[in-house]
């Protein structure tokens, strides 16, 4: 049996590994879910006197450590004093030392957003006048080897939850006889082991993932202690406690509950009719009560496990968390019932033993369960999409929206494949495999016949010993024993042959084979769908990304209007290649005839500094046919270039053109007109 199953399942395993590698092994650091929406001093400004503090405003509340907010002087020495503090709402500040010298200062921050994801970034401001700085930026959190391992751990934890909950639901709601099937038992227990192991792994990785990003810090007990005091750490510990209850549930499901079928089978044919009916009735009632208790307890444990995600991630922050958390729990339960049940159905179709075949009625019950799950997914998914995106444009303009479109497409493909499976199920119910109903009876009849032959042989051997008492009796006794052993061996061989015949009959059924293929295709798409869903949980919601961009543009306009004589130009660019989108900002001071200072800032769409390979600036006065005048800007820090002594010969309307190159072949020139002088 293994030789026929393994080649069919191998493509599914390879697909799982390929998708995991594509989404995680080469993935960039996880996008921040809390975005920097404002700062004081603002990015790139030149202030006349040293500020007493630096404050940052985020799109949501964040968790800060003692070194989460640092301010570095041009030589890279920290100039902040004390710990960062929450001054109001989502604004956090740190005090600065007195007597700061002139020059360019770098502000770095490394925090954890309310939905448990690490956020890091940096920007610069200047006191008196810009200067060179040795600070090149800040360490990136959420990436590297630790980030990849953390992402894989999240994938495995989701997969384990789906298999554990969905497999148990399939047994209780669709195929109760499956509780005694060894393959399904191994599947559900494997889901529990995967979820437990992944949860422990995430708990160990969490400290390094949100701070240093070094693999050596994974087993740092001090970091682990800090993690246990956070919301994410508490959620992981709660998940482990709930998994202990889940272990008890699994033990009862595949222990006492599964044995009920065996006891009922043994009781058949024993005792008189009245006592037999009474015993069978009691067994059936006890099994119903036990099944009802398992169903209630299972729903409670499954919902609790789902809450360990919902109460620590996207649903716990932003709009309407009181509604979003229960909606997210229902969404996860529906996903588990659908995808986990689908996995169990696939295993049952391929690995169910011949004496416990999967009935068409069980497939029909799962079809109804899957249909209800899809309806729940659609309803909860629509709400989640509105909550996380906020606008139609976010579907195409943000990475979260693009991934969500991919997820919607995969769900549509799975629904279409499910329709094909429903047709195969209908055909299987109308035309069951020949002899399938009589298989247990045939097997039961073969064993008594063999046993009767053995008894007959034994009686015959004993009756021939009347003439030679002792010697012949001994010989006949040995012969009878050998005959009995031979009969038992023949019975086992006949049983094995009968099992093989029934399996061949079952596998040759074209309706069952068609159902297998369609369910296998559904499972393959489900593997990809789970990977995309895991990536979504690590991606900044489209609503947050767009709000951060709008807040950044507003802060920039406010900053430029407050600076006397200064001019700020914002130009969006798109080179068309990978990571080709962003924003270039030009600060001109004092924007008049004569010498000027120019600062050029290049940012990613989420506001993070972007170190592109090359930036070129040129000024043109088309009315008087002056230019283009090239401006040579020197790289100051990450995403920041500057030029001093930029000469503007005459006043008027000047076109400022910026050429941005993001790779060896991808570049674009954007321009804007500005009144100078």
C-alpha cells in the first residue's frame, strides 16, 4: 500500500516545501504593522537650537524597552538620557542631554507593535547646520535567519492547529468510525505535536526576533523572561496550557470513544435477544453522551487556541477590536474545519483499512460541513478585508491588498474543486463499489468455515486411535495440533487475500478514484493558501500603510511651511522593477538666489529610508533657457543625500528633476516645478 500512496503524495510534499521556501527563505524582514506617522524634530529639518527631547508618534500603541529609542550624535555616541516614556496616546519621547553641538543627529527606534510584530527605523535632523555622520542606520529586526525560522514556526503552528482541530471535527461530525482508524489517529496526534513544538519554538525565538535578531540569543533566559511579560508571550504560554487540555481530548477521542465501536462489535451475537438489545442500547447511549461531551469540550478548546492568535495579533488592535477578536476566532475555526477536514478526508480515502472503508455518507456530511465553513469564511473575510484595507485602492497599492487578492483567488479555486468533489460524491452514493456492503460478511464467513474444517480434522484424528492406544494417540495428538496451526495460518492468509481483494475492488472504483484526485487537488491548493495566509499575518495592513503615508505627507507639508524661506518638494517614483516604488523628497533652504542647501531623502512606500544605488538631481530654468544644472549630492546616511553651496543664478520658476536608480537596469526621472527667489 505504501508504494502506491507515496508517489501520489510526494508532489504535495514537494509543493509544500517549495511554497515555504519561496515565501520565507528569501523573504525580506516582516513589514511593520505600526508605522511612524510623526516626529519632533521632524525628519530632515534644521533647528536653530538643540531640542530638550525627541518624540515619535506611531499609528498604534507600541511596546518599548530601555533602549528602544536612541539619539546618536554625528560621531555615533548616544545623547539620550533616561528611558523612553509614553507622553500621550501613541506618542513616545526620550529626554536629551544638554549642550548638544551643531551637526546631524540620527534617531533610531526599535519597538514592538500592538499586534506583536517588531518595528525598526531611523531618520536624521540637524542642529544649526547639517554635517557628516558616521551613523549608517539601524539594525533590521524581524529578518535574517531568526526571522526566517520564526516565519516557518508560524506556518507550522497554523498547519498543526488546522490538522488537530479539523481532524477531530471530521471524526466527530462526519465519520465516527474513523476514531479507530490508525492513519487518522496519527494525523491528529501529529497536528498536536506540530502545534506544541512550534509554540515552544516561537517562544524561544521571540526574544531574539523582536530585539537583536541574533540566533545566539535564542536561548537567552533573560530575553525569555522579558518575552513572558509581553502580550505575545502570554498568548504563547496560554496556547501551551490549552494544548495540555487538547492532549486529554485526543486521548479520550482515540481511546474510550474509539473502543466503543470495538465493544459493540464484540457484543453482537452474544446472549439472548433481549439482553443483547439492552446492552447495545446502553452502549449506543453511552457513546452518544461521550460524543456530545467531546464535541462541547473540543469546541471550547479549539476556540481557546484560536483566541491565542486573535488576542495578540491583527484583530487585537485598530478598529473595533471587540468585534474583530470574535470574528477572527470564528474565521480560524472555519479554516480549521474546512482545510483540516479536507486533509482528514484525503487520508481516509487513501489510508482507510479495507475493513473500515470510508462511506459515501461520511463524504456527504463533510461536504455539508465544508459548505458551512466556506460561508463563515466569506462573511468573516469580508469584515476583515474592510477592517484591514479601508479602501478599494489598497487592494492594488499595498502588499497586504495584493496578497489578499491572491488568497481570494485561491479560495475561489478551492471552491471550484470542491464542486467537482461534490459531483464525484454524488456518483459514489448512486453507484457504490460492487460487493462493498457484503465485504465484512464474506470475511466473517471465511474464518468459521476454516475453523470448522480444523475441528473436523481433529475429531477424525481422535476417532482413529481405538486400536493402538498410547502410541497412536500420541501421534494423532501431534497431527491434530499441527493441523490446527496450519488451519490458523490458512485463515490468516485467506484474510490477507480477502483484504487485498477488497482494497483492489475499492481502488478500482472510478467514482472513488475521481474523488481522490479532486480532493488531492484541493489539498495542494490548500497548502499554498495556508502559506499566503501566514504571509498576510506578517504584512502591514493596507489601512495602516496608507494612513502612515498620508500622515507623513501632512507632516512634511507642515514642516516645510513652518520653516521660513525653505521649500520642500515630494515626488513619487516607480522604476517598474522589484522594490521600484517610493518617494523622493527635496528640501531647499533658503530657496533663494545665491547659495542654498539641498537635502534629498528617498523613502519606501511605508516611510522607511531607502538606500537606492544612485540619485541624480538637475535644475532647469526653461523660460530663460538655463540648465540643466547638475547638483552633486553626497550620501549622508541611509536614504539621505545632501549638497551645500547649490547656486541659483536667477529667480523664477525652476524645474527640479530627480533620477532614481533602484537596480542596474531600473531607473526613472521625476520632476516638479518650484518658485525660487
